C-alpha cells in the first residue's frame, strides 16, 4: 500500500529511494536506468487552487496545514527532517507573547506524475542489488506537483489591547487579500491598521522580493498564479507517494513499527513549551528595565540560550532513538526515558516557569522603583557611573543603587552546570534551591519603597544644585542586598549606607515675645543620623516670599527673631545634611506673635488691706492690636496660687482690696488684646501691706486753710495753688506720676447743687467726720468759665488715686439757649486748650433727685454737652442726684424719657448715684443734730460708693472727642459763612424780583408794539402787450387809431386811414402831421400790489423796550452769578461735616434739629417761667439755622 507524505520542500523525484525510519531521502541510487525510468511515466493535469486563513500558530495547526501525518510529524519534532520552501513554515514561531499572528495559506496543484505497473515489474528493474545493500524502505512512485505559500502577518499588541481583539482585526484584513480588495477600497481606519502589520513569506515560489507589509502581500498574492509558469513548469513536489520496497523484494529494509501517538504529542508539548520559553525570554529582554540594565538582559539571554541548547540536545537524543525504535532495534521505553530525564532536570516546566515568573516580578519591582525615580538619570553600568563621578563640577553624587542585579543566581548556575557536565544522561532528580530572590526578602520591599520615596524627595529638593548629581545605578554591594543609597564626595564613596534626611514632622512652635518665636524640630526617623543642622523658612500668613535662617548645628531649639508684633506667621523647615536639604516640613498653622511687649514692672502703693498697682504701658503695641484690658495677678509670698483681677479697660492702674495687713505680696501684669491674644507677664514686683492706716489729713488741711465762718462747725476755705489758662485751676499736692488720675466732668444748671457736691467730695477725701468742729470748702465761684480742681494723691487721703474735677459754669441768672451756648463754648475752650487733660473717666450730670421733669434748659444743656463728645464716652456718662433719699430718684425716669445718653447699671437702670449733702454745713450741736448726722452718714456712704465705682471705670481718651470738637468748630464757621452768604443772597433775591418786574413790563411793551410793520395795498401803472398796434399822438395825448390794421411802419404812418391826403391826422384834436405820430404796441394798464409799511411811533417804542429788556437780562445774569458764588461748595462742606459729626459724636447737636427745637419751644411755652419769652425768641432764631441745615441735607440727598 503506497504511503502519501508531504514533500515539505524536499527535492523528490520519481523513482527516488526513501527511508521511512529516518524520513530521509536517498539520492543518487535508484532501481531503474534513466531511460527506463522516464518511459511510461503517467502525467495527469491536477489544477486546483485553494486558500485558508490560519489564526493559530501551534505546531499541531501548522502540521495540519501542511498535511503532516503522525510519522512525519514525529520525525520533524525529533529533528530528523530538514524542511525547505513552504515547509519552513513549520519552524517559524512567534518571537513574543505580545504578538498577534494570522497566516494566509495559499495552495495550488498543477499535475500528477506516477510510475506505471511496468516500472514495478522486477524484470524492468536494472539494479536488483539495491534491495539488499541500501537502507531504503520505500520508493517514490507518485508526485503531485504544485506550490504552497504562507503569508505570515504579525502585529505587536500594546498593553492596553487584547491579543484576541487585535487578531480578529487582523483576520478581517487578511480575508480581503484573496478577494482582491486593495487598500484603496479600505476605510481610513483599516488603512491605518494595515500599516501596523509586518509580513513574512514562506513558499515554493521563486520571488524577486519577499513581502514585508500588507501592500506587498496583496501584490504578490495576486501574482502567484503566474509564478508557476504558463504550463506549470515551475511547480515543485507538494505530495509524494511512497511504495514499500519489501513489497517488491523481501530482502529490502522495512519499517517495523511506529512510536505511540502519545510520545509524539509529548514531544510536541515539550517543543511548544520551549518555544514559549523563548518568547517569554524575548519579552523579558524587551522590558524597559532589561533594556536599561545590561546585567538583567545578560541573565535572561543566558537562560534563553541554555533553553535553546537543551532543546537541541533533547532533539538530538530523540533523533538518535527514533530510527532505531522504528527499525525495531530499540523499544519505545528508550524515548520515554529521554522525556523522563527531561522532567528530572532543571528544565522541568515548573522550574522554568518559576524562574521566568521571578524574573518578571524582579523587572516589575525594579520598574516600579524606576517609575518613582522618573526624574533621575540612570547609569546602567559601572563604567558610566565612573564617568559621572569624574565630573569636576559636581562635588557630591547621590546614587540610588540596585546592589543585587548582577549577583549570581543558584538556578542559573545549576542550569549551566547541568549542561556542561552532561547531566542530561543522569537519572538523578534535580532539586531547585529554596533561597528567596533579593526582592522577596522579608522587609526589603518596605525598605526599598521608603528608600525610593526619600531618595526622590531628596533629589527633587536638591536637583537644581550645581554641586550635586543624582543617579540610579547598579553596583554590587553584598553589605546592602537589594537597594541602598551611596553618597560620593569628590568621586569617592564616603557612605555606602547613606540615608538622606526625610521630610521632618511639623515643628513645635512656641511664641516667646513680640518679635521672637521658638521652634522645636521634630526630625523623622529616616536619615536622622545624617542631619547636621536645619534651615528654617517663615513668612507672614498670606505672603508669598519665604525668609530663611540656617542653623550651624543640630539644635534642639531654634529661635527666630526680628518678627513683627501681632503678626501671623507660618513656618516650615528642612533638615540639612552633608549633601543637601530634605523636603521642607508641612507648613505650620498660623501663629501670632505676642501683640505687645510686657507691661512695665508694676509700682505698688500698699495700704493695710489694699494695694494700688500702677504700671507702664507696653513699649510696643503691634499694628492692629488694641489693649482691651490688663490682667493683674497677685499672691501672697507664702502661697503658690495666683489670684487675678482684670481692669475691664485699657487703664494702667488697679486697686486690689480685701488683702491682709502686714503681708508680703507678689504682683505681675499681663496685657490682654482680645482676639490678638495677650502679652507676656511683666516682671514681678513685691510689696508689703502696712499694719495701720496713716492719720487723716483733715486737721492738717484745716491748719493750711482760711476761716470763712466761725461756728459749729466752723467753715474753712482751702487754699490750693491757683493758675489760669483760659480757665481756672486749683491744685492740691504734688503730682505723683505713678498714681492714676481720675477725671470727672460735672454738668448742671443753676440750683442743681454742683458746688455742694464738689465740697462734699473734698470733705470726704480729706477724712472730715461728723463730730469734727470744722468743715472744708474747696469751691470758688467763677460762673462764666470752667474751673478745674486737682487733688493729687496722698497716702493720708481716702482715695487711692489722684482726682481731677472739671466744674462747668452755671452763668448765674442766664438761662435757655444763651446758657447752653455759653456753657458749651466754655467746655469747648477748655477741652481744646487743657494740655494736661488727655482722658475723662466720667461725665456726671448733676440733677435734683425729686424733679419728675426736666426743664427745657436742662434737656437742651444735656443734649448739647453730649453732642460735644465722641461715641466712645457713652458708658462713662452717669447721674449724680442731689437731695436724694433712699428711694429711686424720679429724675432718673425723666432723663430716660428724653433719651439722654447714659450708662446703665446691672439692673438695666440708668447709672445714678444718690447723694445727699444737705447736712454738709449743718450744725452738729443743735437739737436737730441727730437727724443731720443721719444725712451726713448717708452722704458719706454715697460718696464712698461713687468713688469705688469711679475707680473701676475705663478712662476714655479725648482723641475722638477732639475730632468732634474740631468738626463742630469747622461746621460753625461754615454755617456762619453760609448764613452770611445767604443774607447777601436774600438781598440779591429782592433785587432779582424787582428786575423781573421791570423785565415783565419791558416784555409787555415789546409785545404791544412788535407789529410796527404792516401790509398796504397800492395800484401801479404797467405796459400791457397788444395784439394789434395803435397810432398815438404824443402832442395831443390822444389815441388816433385803434386798432390800426393799416400798412404803417415805425418810420412811416402816413398810410394810416386816420391821415388825410396831406398827411395830417383827422382824429387828433390839433390835426397834427403824421410825422408827429408813432406806433404803440403796448397799452398802459394798472395792477394791485401789497407792500410793507412802517408805523414809526410803534417801531421806536418797540426798540426802546427791547434794549431795556436786554439790559435787564444782563443785570439778572450778574445777580445770579453773584448770589450763587460759593454757596454750593459751602452747602456740600456743611453736609459732609454733619455726616462726620453723626458718625463720631455721642448725640447730634440739638440746636441743629428743628424737631428738637420745636419741642423745646413747646416746653418753654408750657412752663411759662421767668424770661421764657426771650428764651423762645432765641430758640426761634436757632430754628432758622436748623431749617437751613436740614434743607441743605435734603437737597444733597435728592442729588444723590
């Protein structure tokens, strides 16, 4: 039975001998002579063409495409068969797993040639000894001629693509080729895809040029039918038929048996596996890391070479065994033993897979590290590293080092040893080493990640430094397996285990002073030993520019000076090492420097049970900081707990009461600034409270006073120092700058009891008691000017501070607007000239307690005084009610009803103090003395309450009040100027009214005489053309003939019928001669015409009135120009000043409010007191000014 087998590009011919045991051709030996062989050969046409698209690239599918039987397939797998032509397709394997492959198989047959039965007859054979002497088993008896071609299309698959998807697209494009569809008929996407293909060709055709791309493949595929020649003469054997020789002669060699199918499949599996190993090795060598580091590529290439060497050795063993098994001299167990030894070798699939997986992991791990070091240059070899280190510009080189890439690997050594020592003949089972690769060592992954992170961070900060270079290198370092960081200085390795300092933690920030902040560094553990110092950066919050400060050594505390007080700053810092800086720490939360420097060291005045603490204000108050109050802390020397008392305001003194006598106290003061924080505490001061209170000053004061009136008691006039500065000032004692000075302003109308209040205060301060035989009088009468009483601190006085009392004038009998105007003017003069009064602690309205209503003068006075002060003084206004008893004074309700500004107490009532000085100068020896003594006690206690409160009030600077007074003064001047200008305006307005009247009269005259021209009709002579001529005698003024139709001319009229024979006219009265006549072609007529006539009398009156009107208009313009002058500017300025005053002052000026003035007028008329008519007249006059002001404001509002 003949055996069909593919030719696989081998040079078969009819009659050729063939050994099926080794699938080898035996050329040069045959059974027939040439002439006999060529005789009777049967040739049959066999034209057939087919194509097939192969999507698989396995050995099995390739074998099927070439129609390999099991026997030939085994020979091919075992390495016995050398293929050619299209058969080379069997050996073409993919080079990468990331490669999509589709193959187009073209097949064509042309003819079939075979030997006849005559050839197989023994008598027709020439060489019978071939049967016994040659190893051939078969003879070629038939050949199918034709050709095959394989177009192999490959496309690289990107990481984001699927091999199957790419292969599907590739198949669709390949199927177009047999259909003759070129790229010109393809879509744009298909054209782009086609350009990504590569093409290989394996075939039985002799081509001028093999195709390399899709377009080449289309052209060549279309030319294949012609490539075999017109008669198929270029066809090659495709399939051959072999006839067993033992069928012809039993002495011939024969095929005893074929090996089992399972052994063929096993061989196929091994070769597929090794082909895949080759692809995987290629893929690994294309990995970016392998392309970067030659050591990695070397190992992979070495392993791939070992695998290829092993494959060749395996095929060699199989090739030696297979013919013997087929010939019967060996059993199949010999082949099985070869496969068994393969499984016992280092090339067992599990070992290979494990090695390749580890290599892939190693490359991925290194790749992830390099990705984290993307901005750092890589020096792949030690030679390149040496060139970098030789750079003279870089003093320091920091290298991230892979220290184990070039290290030997036991498995690779075992593989090489196994191959070199012919271990493949051994039956010993190979055992793989159980050592872990460097990247799987415990803790190394975490270490490496940290090294990468910190190296990259360190490089990012220092990369711009010209003295430094950063590289990634691979240098063997057994002391630091895996990764390490090397520090080179001047080209020499100075630290093989260098750890650059990591980003430090946020520092601890301590604000120390107004310009100093202390930072406590918090270094990270990584690189801590490398730190040699720190670089601190700071900036104002919201700013862009960082300021720097470097420390020379590794300090535990860093102090930053030169900052601005009460300013918010942010800080960060870097650790400094030998080679550079770390990444700066995170920016701290904003911290504010202290708002002020510490207050001055306290100065203490001690009393038995109280101390008065005075301190200097901080020397520096930061911009935007405001001292809201001070906190005074104190404690007994023997105790540890600090007690505290807050001043409640920005005052530089404080009284601490309830202390123990004969006790040592320590005191310190802190300035509090609200949201801005507080200062550091001042230096401590110490004081000892005395055992007893000094003797009262009353007796001593009496001896220095003048007796006014002897009696029980006697009254003495105190004799203070007197001075005059535009106001009167009386001073007692010497100023003590360490003691606070409380300033009060007393305001009241005549009869309110102001003078008695001041004298009562003096007797209280100097310690006068009821039983004393004297009373002291401090006040002096100056009704028209402000009087100031200054009582400087003395330890013998009842007060712990100095006291200044400002007494406003009462002006005797003056009342109403006049009183108020003169009082406010006196206060204005005082406040603008008194240089030593910079603050006020209290504005006291002195009123009689029993009064249920305020007089109009009181209301006007209190409102007017409030309008002179800034809004910041509202909480410093209080009431002193005289003639008070134990009940709530009715006058408090009256003041509240009229909305007069005043502080409120804890109960919500207007702040008031009930005073009763009715017994101040009362006799203490009469029968009524017990009752007077009661009122004395009430008065003394009420004053004590008042002074205790006064001690706690916050003094208010007069800065805002000075602005109010300045603005009031400017407004008064502007209002006076405006009033003056308005007076001029009124006069101009009257003149304007008269001008308007005269102008109206002039216009009336103009209107009455403006028709001085009129139309007049007349008749005028005119010449009228005639249709026929007439004969006229000028002498007689007579028409002699009309119409004249005679033949006459201008020179000869004698032929007219009116002439006789002699030439005289028969018609004209004088019978004139014809020569006196003339021909007239026009007649005289009359026409009616209209013409303008003038009434000269009217015209004269019109122009006289018109000239007068123009003169009046010019006069009006002059008046208007003069009257408007600067009024708009003044009005605008007045409005501005009023707006400013409303913003600054405690109350609007009541004399600039018509509503307020009307209420005062109404109150005056209801009271109808003495002089009320004059007061009402003054209020009406003030109302005019107020109306003007309000009108100006209304106009300004409408303009806006």
